[in-house]
C-alpha cells in the first residue's frame, strides 16, 4: 500500500538534508589543526590540574598550539603509516618564573597525555608578545626622543611586508638573549625592536623590551 508524503514532511526532509550537508568534514589524520581544535586544546590544557598549578600565581601566556603526529605502542606497527588519534601540542610560558611548559593533548579523549617543563630561553616569542613589546616601547618618552619627538604612525608587522606595505612605517621584533650576567637581557625575556620607515630600518639594535619586567632598554647603536 503506497503512502503519500505531505508538504510538511517534504519540507522537513529537505531541511534536514541541508543541515547534514552544511556540517564540516572531519579532518584527516595528518591535517593541520582546525580553529575549533585549537580552541578545544586551549580549554583542555587550562582545565588540567597540573597545568593550573604551573600557571597559578603569575602572569602567563599561551605561546602556540600545533598539530603533532604521535603514535601509541599499538600504532607502532610499520603497517600503520599514520596515527589513529588527533594530537595537539601546546606551549605555555610563565613570566615571573621564566619557565615554559609543553603539553600534549589527545583530542579524541579530550585529555592531557603528557607534559614537560621547558627552560624560558627555549620558548620562542610569538606575535602577540612583539605587539606588547612595541606598545610598551612606544609609550616610553626616550623612544619618542629617538625620532625627534615626532613618532611615525607605526603598525606592528604580522609577517613579511607586501609591495603595498613597503613604504609604510612598521615595527618588527626578534627574541634576544643576553650572553653574560652583565647583559640586562641575561636570563630575561627580551625583544629587540626594528623600526622600518620609508622602506629602510632606522634606530637599529637600540630599543629592547624586557617582557618580564616590562622595562624598556635603550642602547647606543645605529641611527
């Protein structure tokens, strides 16, 4: 016996098909992390008691989150060419102790599987820290004096300059580590800022920012 589908049921069927099609595809085992996976990693890491203990009581920052291919002993069989689980690696830094921590997260189980401390000198600077260093430096009167009291309208570089950006004032930054105890950046988290004006660098190697103390250091250097 045949049955006729009414107009209401037809609308529901069409709507359901549209929803299913709009759902994002599951990433392949070796794909880069998606935005939602990065957000999930951050949530899992900050919910872990050991990580919270490491971060407690001092200023800290998430430096980066990356995909990492990890094989369990069961997956170490040569016939298994790719890992079966999606794993993320998060790197965090705590300023007052100048220490980093590397955390592995199993995204399938939504759990931290391993963690290890990292010396502060081995933790790279990220773009947010360069932007913070530039903000601190631009608020310092001594830096303003380097430019004759007239500060160009700098923007913080987020990558290599394009052809259109070549002549625009920009600030770039690199991590610098003091070699001796006499260096103010010895065992500190310092960024050296590079000011680019009219497609050339000015005030080279003169402005340093210690992100631990948020102190600006002015050195003699090129004009």
